[in-house]
């Protein structure tokens, strides 16, 4: 087993670019925090971003306390591995629809499923914002 606490490595970024669900937790939520599974994208700069509605509970929590974390684990059948990214998060008004298109392509086969294309069209028809986690702490475990 290996644990580390350093900035995102190239191996972390490669792992986080896979279509895995992340579990998002925000400090401004109920006690204890209630993680939620989310789609996410890691940028080449090591920031983590996702999209949500501007009036969502996620945004309201971040307005009270900007601390957030995302934990991503390898699926069953692979060697045990997880990466945790924690830091302050910002709410960005631009780029959410483009992000949702990229994430839909990553997580869904919308080209082959008309229902998924309709789901994406519904997302694109609503206001969205980007949540961006700026990593301050990165922890990882690999076996």
C-alpha cells in the first residue's frame, strides 16, 4: 500500500480522466457531510470541475463555505486505488454547457441512445454553472 499527500501527479490525472464517478462533499452541508456521486473533469492544470444548476444546494453550500472535496475510487475488479482532492471551490458562470457536453460524451454513449441525447438536450436547455475545485490537499492510496 502506498499513501501520499502531494499535488496531483501525472498518474493521478490519467486516473481521474477515466469515466469514474466522484463523490463530492462540501463543508457547508449538513453535519456529517453527505457525499454525492457526480460527473467531473480534471483539467491539465489539476483543477477539478463539474456542472450544476445555479440555484442548486451545492452552490448554496459553497456560498456559505467554499471548501469542497472529491474522492474517486477504482472500480471493483481493479487493484485498490483512490484519489482525494480537497480545496476551495469557486462557482464559475461560464463554460458549464460545454463541460456538460464533454462529460455526457465521456459517461454516456449518447450517439447510440436517443434517450441520452434527449437527456443532454434537457441539461443544455437549463442554466448551468461550473464548480471548480482548486486543490490544496491531494491524498491517494494505491495497493
